[in-house]
C-alpha cells in the first residue's frame, strides 16, 4: 500500500468517525424538531439535551481533522472541491454555528418564546447541516469537481446524486440518533418515552433504508463510475448495510436497544465504507486519483506522525468521555 493511500485511508477514517459520532448528534435534532409543542415534547427534548450535552461539541474534532488532513495531504483537490462546492459547505458550516449557539442559548432563555426560537434554530440546523454535507459528498462522487479550478457553483450539488446523498445523510443521522435515544430512555426507566421513540425510530429506519436502495437507480445514470463500484467490489458492504439495518429494526421491535446501537452503527458504517470502496482509487471521481492528488512525501509522513500522536492523546480521552456519558451515574445525575 502506497503512502498516499495510507494517508487517504486515515482521512476516510475521520469521515467515518464524524459521520457516526456527530451524525448521531445531528440526528437528535430531527427528533427535537418533530417532538411537538412545548408541553408535549418536553420529555423528549430534555432527553436530547441530557444525551448530547457532554459530547456534541467534542465530536467536531473529527470535522477539523478531516479538513486539515485533506487540505494538507491533498491540497490541489481540496482547493478544487472548496471552490466548486463553496455554497453547500458554507451552508453546512452556518448550520453548525447556528446549531451550537442555539443549543447553548436555549438553556438560558429568559422566556418561553425565546426557548422556542432557539429550539427551532437548533433543530432546523441539525437537519440542514448533514443534508448539505451529503450534497458535498454527492458532488465529489458524481465527478462534478474538476481537477483544477472551479466547477459549476449550482449543478455541482443540485443533482440527483447530491440530493439523494443529502437525504440519506439526514435519514441515517436520524436513525442513529433514534436508536441511541431509545437506549437512553430505556436506561432512564421512562417506558412511555421509550415506546414513543421506538415507533418513530422504526419508521425512520424503514424510510431511510428505502431511500438508500432507491438511490441506486438514479445514481446508475448520474454517476456511472460510482455505480459500477457499488454494484461490483462494494456490493458486499451494501448488502451488509441492509442486513445490519434489518437487524436493528428487529432488535428494536424485541426491545433490545442497547444491542441495536451497535447494529445501527454497523449499518451506517457499511454504507460509508461502500461509498469509499466504490469510489477508490479516485479522490475526485473521474478527475484525480489518490496518488495523483497527493502532496509532498515529507508532508504525508508528517501527517501520519500527527495522526499517530492524536491517536495516543485524543482517542483515550474521547473514549472515556463516551463511556462516562453511557454510565448509570450519568443517566441518573
């Protein structure tokens, strides 16, 4: 395996971590948005605040990791992608900023009206952010980002692959979040909220699964290179995603949400890995391969050293944080 491929794999691991960890946080906004009025949705919104409060900001470390690694390791492709897809990227970053500010301000609102306003901003931003990030992935995967310079500012992300990518991103985030929220509600002993969340998560899972497999049809015509990869070497991962998704639904029906968290994560991870495997060896599909887009060798080695140090310093702290928030002492604090 060449040095550029190793660095690209490290980059993709960051994408995977962000999609799974931050995705579950973004998805909680969907349930917050659809919880109902102030009185009806109070229990669910309290659970959302309690579940994501300690970790929602920590998960953005993965986005920073991805952007810095891409920019440093593959600079020309980063410049082309950011120039072409600047509109959805700006909208996604705006969503991240608004979401964080509104989540904090809602807790300290002086009136119910202010709390509703900040709550709506938080929930809405939680939905639009993964959507626009999904359109960015779709623009790259469909070959609409040129090797040099700037592609079309609109058609690069307003196309079938990008729009389906955005919809899948929103659905998978909501499915992940719902599964984790069901487990949290179960652990807290709230039977009514658990049942409510279980029904809604099952519905989200079915719809998201249907969208994932329905997307394979338009992608065949809109992104032929990606489509060939998905139906070829990445096909086992797509099948695995479907199996894990069905297993999650069954586990939720059988009231085993703590196990369902792992199968839900496996379903989402398999979809993302399938995309990566299908796209390989292209960094910008049909434009630039991983090897062609790599920066200087010394820079790539420096990145790998930095990644190794981050693994030693950052990962144990994050693992302890997640373990703490899933403990009984945190649940009943």
